[in-house]
């Protein structure tokens, strides 16, 4: 006997979670396939920060994305009875007086005013090297992505909605809707991250991906209650542990940690602090990124019952809820997808 659902969702990373959250809100039936290989989340800091600190510009659609994202994570917290969103300031280390001056100029720009504290911070925690001071970004925080994914998966598993295995593409029947073993669905959504490279239905050539490495360090004497950003982020994890990362490598697509990546991160760490530390863990992940830095969203050109939600890149916490909503509205209410995220941009004549 077949189980009938509205949607099959493949992948339960940030893209999958945000799409499933919409399905639950709208009363749609679904089942999720996830093998647990969320490699990009393994190196995700989980930060939401509307400002690109290197250039002091707003990130793509930052205001819209934040306005949609934060209520989504709050709703998930309420339903699951857990806290994932931690309000946490982000401080940019000034590298020079020129850097400080550029910050002062940026704080006077109307579109940046809501996000940049105009008063520079000159006092730093013991052992933190910021001779030119720091600037504080407002409206920032950190979502504990690992805890979110674990709790979300657990909840779906308890309700019989999560199948913890890799979907076998060869067993898909697309004659009418989507058939898979004993499941019959109206549509299937692929939210597989870098796993899209194994998907035979979609052209994955536009999903470039980049390898990130991240260190978990123990620094007993570091009292840091904010995220510190320079070449890397130092993010408090609670107690005396911090994450340091991450690197970006567009060539190497393996999941092997490298000495080069580790040395680069430790060098950046030692520019920021003069305290003893111990490396506890070395993590590696492949981020689903694209050359034009925009998500890959849309319907298959031949099988209209099939869609993808991918390419969230390094700002998946902020971007995920917005693009999931846009895909849902496209599928359910024929609302056009924004051209900048639609996969049609790559095969349009």
C-alpha cells in the first residue's frame, strides 16, 4: 500500500529545514530523506550578519532576509522547546587608522546606519590584540546550526516523517507525480547541498562549492562575549571553547583536513590573541556555492514535479528562509521566481 504525500524533500540542511518549515505551516504532507551528510553545516559558524565587513557594504537583500529569517527560527524554537538563536554582537577589528576612519564614514550612510555602531570600541578583553580598536555590527547573532539540525531531525523522526537514508535516484518513477518505493508524492524537492553533484536530473556544473576548514580551540584565559572578526571569525561556543574559521578553497573538494588550512587559521588566531590555547578539533566541509554568489532555485525544465533548492553559500542562515518561501510560492501559487536565483538564468538562450 502506497503512502501519499504532497512533497518528498531530499536533504535536511538549512535549505531543507526552511522548506519543510513552510510545508508544516501550510498544512502540507511530506516525507524527508536525509543521510546525515550535511558537510557544509559542519563548518558553518551559524552567524547572521547583514554587513560585508571587508567592504563595509550590506549583503545581498540583507534587510528583507533578516526580517523573514528571525521569526522563522523563533517559531522553530517555540515548537521544539529549545533555543538555537543566540543574540551575539559582531566586532570588526580595525587594522589601521584608515580602517577606523572608513568605519566612521560608513556609519553615516543611511542604508548602513541601522547596522553599524558609530562609537568605536577601544577596550578589549585581556589578551586580545586590537591596537586600533573595534567596530560593532548591530542586529547580529548566531544560530547553533548543529543543534538545530539535530533537534529538527529528531522531531521529524519521532513523527515518522524522516527516512535516514540516501535517496536512490534510480528508483524514482516520474510517470505521474513522483513515485519512490511505497511513497507517492505530487512533487519532490532536492535540497542536497553539495550532494547535488551526484544527482542525475540536474546540471550541477554551476554548483562550484568551496572547501572550508574550521578549528575548535580551548582558550582558558579568553573572556570573549562577542564574535571577533578580522581575516577569520572567532566565535564563542560557551565555556572556554571557541571556533576559528573558516578557510575558503575552490580547488580541493575532498573532506580531508589539511595542514595548510590549519596553519592559516592558527596564524590568523595568533594575530588576534596572545594567550595559550589548545586545538581540540579540526573540521572540514564543502559549502554549496555558485560563481555568481546566488542560490540555485527552480523547477526542472522537463519534469515540472521536480525542483531544487540549493547554493545558499556562506550566508545560509539569512538566505534560507527567503528563498524557501520564494520556491514555495512559485510551486503552489505560480509566483515567478526572482531571475537572480532562478536556475533558468543558466540555460536561457
